[in-house]
C-alpha cells in the first residue's frame, strides 16, 4: 500500500517510479489527504484532464499532477502574482489512524 507523501517544497521532490515520487523532506506519510487549489485555482484540473497552465509556482503545480505527493506549506502572497501559493492541504497521518482504530477496538 502506497501512502500519500506530504512534503514542504517541490524543490525536495525527485522522480520515482510512476506514479510515485520521492520526497527528500517528508513532513508526513498520510493514509488520506484532501486539498484545495485555493482562491486562485490556477492549476486546477481542466475539464479535458491535466493541469492548468496559468501558474508558475512549482509547489502549486506539484499539487496538480497525478501522483501521491502533495506540498503543504504556509501560504504566500508576494507582489509577483505568478508566484502566489494559496493551496490548502489537510491529511490523516498514519499514527492518528492507528490511534483511532485502537481506541475503537478495531485492532
């Protein structure tokens, strides 16, 4: 079973065996993640499939590709509008899932 990798920057993501990438600075390994492309939604999937082409921010672009690696970091609203990062990522870390399953008597 492959977990979702939650990293702090796309600069720390390296190619791996598709559709998996390697994160050299894993913040969390998660069993599930929910993310939003934020208010700008510039790299949201198009109706025809694939990432949009409206944004240069590499962290937002990483959250749009089809793999198990997401970038979660504080938002930025720099004067350069092409480099704004406003994605929101929440995840369920493995230890929290195990804790809840044990508390419920499921394992």
